């Protein structure tokens, strides 16, 4: 919980007041896709990631109409090299457009999942 959830909350508390004052901003939170579809082998991490996902989606709803977007990105691949044999991999430059899309054109969405 400290790693997945509390750090995100602390970072948000640091920047959200200025975003509220400006009436604009984007807050994007990332977890593995286990936050959406849990995997028993990493159940402890999935529980904390699911808490962050839930919090980010609630924040998205709370900020609706303020000009500030909060969204969750679930990544359903290993980044760079396979962490688990046979699991799909993607390079950072393949994943980056998901974040740009949320920030620039999909501001009404609370979540996108990157998968192959």
C-alpha cells in the first residue's frame, strides 16, 4: 500500500491545489493489469494496485467538470523484456501513446488498458 497507493496520494496532494487554481491539469496513475484482473502469483501487489486503481477512478469522478483529469493506465505487458516467460512484451514507445491520448483527446475517460 505504501508503494502503490500512499505515494500516489502524497504526490497528488502536492500538485492538485495548483491544478485546481489553474482549472487545468492531468493526473495519470499506472499499475499492472493485475489491478483489473488479479493474478494469484502477485496477489499482494494486485491488492495494492487495485486500491490505487479504485482511488484514481473515484478521483476522476470527483474532478469531473473542473478541467482536471485523473485516469488510470493498466499495463498488461512486460515493459522491455519478459518478466515471465511467454508473457507479451512492449517497448516504452509503444505504450507512451496511451498516456498522450488520455491527456490530449480522451480526457473524459477514467481508464485505458495497454495490451497486445
